[in-house]
């Protein structure tokens, strides 16, 4: 069962970068990297700051505060100081609409905020 909701328009997402949105009360970073669109929980598991404000490179997003890095496909941390994964969500593109399902994370990690 899926529950896709409008997150943003594809034109709102930088070619390489992220935009922070809220979907059904859940903070989500919609990220474009390597010609793919991802949706990842927009709160760093280490410092509780917005990941959408960080740098995106090679399928990862970096937290701007302490440099933790997260894999966009799995949500797992790839760089310290974060040690806990963040949820990643299913994404569908419908025309120019980016749809995200925040209720069924792909990696079975639940948000903690």
C-alpha cells in the first residue's frame, strides 16, 4: 500500500542539490543527484539540523553543521559523526510533480522527531 503526496514541483529541485519540504507533517529533503530524484528525512540523525541545507555529491548528502554524510538510496551514514541512518522515502515523478510516500520508508527506519 502506498500513500504518495505532492512534495514539490520538479522545477523546484536544483539540478544537483536539495529542497526542504514538509509532507504530511514530515520534514523531507527532495534531492537530485546523478539525474535521479531521492527523498530523505530532512533531519540529521546526529545534530537534528536540516540536511536539505547541505551539499549533495555522488549520491550522498552532507550535513552542513558537522559534516555527517548519508547515502541517498539507503539513508545509512557514510561519514561520521552520525552513526544512525535516516529514513528514505519512495518517490514518483508525475509530469512535473514530485510525489513522496512518507508513511512507508524504503529502509524501514522510522523518523524520530
